[in-house]
C-alpha cells in the first residue's frame, strides 16, 4: 500500500502543473483554477487508492477540476456570464484527452479543444516567469504553481514568514491576471525561455548552497529544480541551453554526499572524498554536457556544465585539468557579466599561474569589475577566495583578516563556521 500511495503521489505531482495549465489556458482565472486543481488532487488522493488509478489520470483530474472551477465561476454573476460564453464555444468533451492516434484538434477550435499535455507545463512556466514580475516573485510563483510546494514550504525555504510569502505570491498572481495564457511567439520566445532557465537555476543554487540559515543544503529545492528542468527538457529536447542546465545541475548535485562532514561542517571541493560522489548522476551529467555542446553554439549553461564535468571527471583534486577549465572560463566571462563566473576564473588563474596571479584577478573584481555590480552580500565570496589565495601565497595574517571579513558578511551559518575555523587555524600558537 505504501508503494502504491507513493506512486499515486508522484503521478499527481507530475500532472498537477499540466492540469493547472489546461484550466488557466481555457478560463484565464489563476486563483480559482489553482483552488479547483487542489480540490481535484485531494479527491484523487482519496479515491484512487480505493478505486484504482483511472486509465486516463490527467483527463480525470481535468474533468474534476473543471467541474469545480465551473461551480466557482457560477457563484458570481460576472463570472457566470464568462463561463456560459466559454461553455457555448467549448465542446462538451474538450477536457477529455483523445484516444491514441486521434487528432486532438478535431474536438473543437484549436485554442480550446486541443488535448492538454506537458506543453501546458511549459506555458505555465512562461507565465510564472513573466517579465513584469521580479525575480523573487517569479521564483515563488514557479514553486507554487509548477512545483506544487505549499506557501509554508516556500516561506521556510526563503526564511520569511508564511504571511509575507503569501502576500508575495498573491501580488504575483494579480500582476499576471488578464495576461494571455500562451507560449510566447518566436519573437520573444528566446528571452522568455532565458528567464525560465534563470529562475530554475536560481532555485537550484538556493537549494545547493543556501544563502542564509543553519543548513548548507536544501535538498527539496535542489531536487525540485532538477525535476522541473527535466520537464522542460522533455518538451525542448534539442535546446542546448536546457540540456546544458540539466547537465550542470546533475554534475553539481552529484557532489552533495561529500560536501559536509559528520557534524554538518562544510568540506571544500579539493578536500572532499570523491568516492562518495554520485557516479550515476555524474555519468548522466557528462553525457548531457557532451550532447549540449553538440546542440549548437556553446552558451553559458553549456560552458558551465563542461567546467563541472572536468571537476567531476578528476579522480583526485590534483588531477583536475585546470588549464582546460581556465580556457572555458575565458570564453564564459566574455559571454556573461555574471560575477560568479569572473570569480571562478580568478580561482582557475590561481591554479594555473599561481596564487599571486589569482589575487590580482580578485583585487580587480573588487574594484570596477563585474563584482561591483553584484549584490553587496555577494562580496563575502571575494573575501573568502582572497583568504584562500593569501594562505596559499604564504601570508597568514592577511588571510586570517580576509577569512574573518567573509565570515562576518555571510548569512550562511555553515559557511561562517568554516571561514572562522580557517581564520582560527591561522592564529599563532601563542594567540
């Protein structure tokens, strides 16, 4: 029974954004559609373990959710008129997925009668990442509508009160209310897809290395980002940016088992026990990275995935192909103003040409370089890298100062403990 229940939960989680996308596309009411989908999911969770999973689970969910939505629309006079108009235009079987091989457009007008599919998930992602929304609102709405996380779960992930997150999500829904629910046309598709991928990458990064709080890693966010990126890749299998992002996430997440010690302490990449890395994820990530590079001109995600693959392929830290990593970073920083890429290149310069050369790069970033446009809280990473390079260069006093400055600036408790521990280790025996 436990296994069957888990299978049903996975099925409902996979279909939920498709069902929501289908309802919002047809009726255009985000909030009542979301409520109706939640009621359909609850009904399925109660009935399917008892009665069995229907032959067409997605169609079952859409039929139930559409009935609940119709009831909601009828409760208000203005909404009742919209519902009657939609009912007059939509065939009675428009929400029933057609049998295999049957033309879905044959059920009615193309905009209303096509069978729901995972295309609706992608369209929903485009809506959640609407350019009118702030990045924080895009992330929250994506996790809520597409990821299926509760408001409380999203609030905990972002370390804000649930009421604050509820207001953020409500404002985001109001902002996109009335927006035509469709995939963007060719003119703005690339820009909107870039926004979707950026949101997914931000979600992953927050999961992989939490910017604040007691935990280094938030497994639920990292895995959710990977799941959603897999869904996008199923829809766009030949899009190199999507393939590259999935490869990057898998290659990075594969190191998670070795990133912390028994007490949750941070273990840096060059000190990790690589035998604990997830070799299955690494093999998949490397294959995807190679595929991404073959799918077109190398973009940011493809280049970052190639760098991650070189790290993961090295059996020992000293086997890492730093000259090749530096060459890839040289290409990457010419393409993107991302300060994290510039800082990664500074580390690669240090590994190839020595710590003093790397320090010169870090000092340049601290001035008028890309880091000058980064969020202020990000600058602790500069001090952390500076401390590491100063230690390697044989300047323990300056390294200790840099480590402590970084520890004071970060909001991540595991990172702060790691940095202070390094600073304390550099104290003389009499201090």
